[in-house]
C-alpha cells in the first residue's frame, strides 16, 4: 500500500508519534476545508506483533536475524572483493538493476580519499566484480538514488558538495554545485513533484529541496529551504539566495528557515519524505502533497541513534542505528516499531547504507567501524541478508 494511501486513511498519520515500541493510536480528523492529514492527538497504544519475529541468536558473523533469514559478509575494508580493495568506513548505499543481476553502491566516509565503490552481483548473488565510481572526495557520508539510475554521493564537510555518480562505472562522476555547498548528509528524489530533498548534518541544520530546471539534469536549478514554526503542521519553502555560500552558510540565509538537530537519512515513498535527526532521535514525515510536517517516531526505545533509512514498496521503513544496540529497526504501516536485526560484537560502530536489491529479497548494509571500532573505519564490514521480506 502506498504511503499516500496510508496517510489519507490514517494508517500512517503525518505527525503520529511513537511511544516505546509502538505507535500511539490517534484520531485523525480533518476539519472542513482543510486538506490532508492533521497532527493527531495521543491515544491508547496499538498492540501489533513484528511480522518476522524477534532476532535470534547471533550467527557466525555476529548477525542476529529473525527466523527464515540468513546473512553473509560480502566485503571487508582492506580486503579484495571482485578485484577491488574495499574502502574504509563504508557508509550510505543503494542498489541498481544490472541486466540479470544488480549493483550495490557504497560511500566511504573518510577524509580526502572518500568517494564511493560498487559491487556487481549475478542473478544468484555471486559477485561478478567491483570498482570505484568516485575518488578523491571528502567524507562521503550518505546520499540517494535517482530515478534515472545514478547515485548522489554527499560530502559531510563544511561547504560539502553533491556528486552524481554512474553506478555502472562508465561515466565520470560530476559535482552538482547548484544543489548547494553545505554539510550534506542524504538525498531523496520525489519524481511526483520533480524535486530532490536534502538533509544537513549540523546541530542547527535545515531540510532542503532542489528544483532542477530540467528533471533528470541536476546541473542547474533552484535550492529552497523548508520554513515552519517550532513544531509540526503546514510549511512553506523559500529560495536560498546564495547556494554557493562563500560567506554565509545556507542554513543561515533565510530567517524563517526551520532548524533540525543533526539531519541524517532521507527516504521518499508515495508522497511522503521521511528523514531522521540524530540530535533528538526523531523520524520526521514531510507530507509533500499537502506541504505539512509531522513526526513519525519520537521516543527513546526501541530505536535509538537514528541514522540511515530505507523502505520497501509495502510501506515498511528500515532505520539503521548509529550506536544504540547496533540494530536495524523496522517501522511498519501497522504502527509497529521493532528491532529487525542486530550486529553483535561491534559496540563502537554504527550501521550504515541499508538498501534492498531490486527484487526486494536481499538487504545490504555495513558496520562502518567493525568490531575494532576504530575511527578510521579500517575494520568496516559490508553484509547481505536474504529472506522472506514483505514486498
């Protein structure tokens, strides 16, 4: 079911708040003449179980998975995979169809030598090769996949850039400077409104959208910042006067801009853009059709250290933890928030880059700093989990 449908029927309400491990039930009443969902009031908790069951005992690779799921390691930092030495500090990632197989792209969040790499898989999951798609950039954190099958790799540095990369390794990566110079984190494309949403990893960061002059060409366009009051509800957008930001940061150029505490992952699905903020451990829901901002998760447990986020066509969200219990938590349209998997033995790491294969049967992600937990990310591990995912 599309998230647009869920929003309208109240199955997922923009502004609904999670408490503990479950959504709060809420009345979603729209006054006459007011379009779209409202921020609901709190109600009794719903009581739904996980669709997969709890994670079991850790396997040989330290993966605690629900029944019916299996995992493997596909790459380790410093070791060769498909002829390529895998990069340190693997971070944001995405999957792309590739003939009878697929490609998983992963960023490298290290200074000066960051960039991104890709692993090519065959139809049975066999590794056919690996290669670099971006080199010589700085602290490439998250990013986003475009509808025209490119990867947006974002630099998480002062006046960072967005690079558009070819996951197939045939074209050189290009900086898209019109998308602004700031501490970029993640990107999510909205093909319905033909915009790209962008998060900013600052303690007073903003939430942006980029409106390209031509959809599919990110070389020119208009950068806008979300403006709202202190809470949720209706929002507006204002143009950022100088996206290049040589003197004044983009987040300080528009007085009415709403500030967020450490923007992280970003995912668009059926009329809603979900994004996470680590400073207050929230998952936000921007109802793009009605231009309203809500909160989808605001609690201390079970999901903590919110970071990268992805989703499935069924409306399930998968949110990776930076620290916490080293879990990927599942948020379902049935109002369940529950751990899906856990990595044991990596207490000083974070989970990054969750992305599904095109057929939805395999989930890829990394432990950025691995079991050693060193800041340089020299012990990074990239995993694949296969199983009966809801599709």
